[in-house]
C-alpha cells in the first residue's frame, strides 16, 4: 500500500508542476497502473484515459482527428 500512496503522491506533484509534460505510464502487467491512474483522474472534473493496447484508442493516433474531434468518442472519456 505504501508504494501505491507514493505513486499517487508523485502524480499529484506532477500535476502541480508548471513545467510538466504529457504523462505516459508504462510497466509490467497487473501492477496497478490502471487503478492508480483512474483514482488520480477522479480528482479532476474530466480526464482522458487512453490505453495503447486497445485498438480503438491507438487508432486515434493514426487518424487526422483534432483533439476537439477526439472528445466526440465516448470510449475516450473516462471518469
């Protein structure tokens, strides 16, 4: 549980940084990545969760859609 709290704390620090870059979380299977990201995302009014292992999410990067058009895909918005 300590590791989980540390990771959530690190994400909260990332959020505060004025120099933050887009966030990509990678790691071994079944380690809680999705769980911690969704819990972190729940702290926002809206967040976008993309999983590059899901073809419909990955296909967004293969298209010429704008971010505004992305938001029309209900499978993209989580929270």
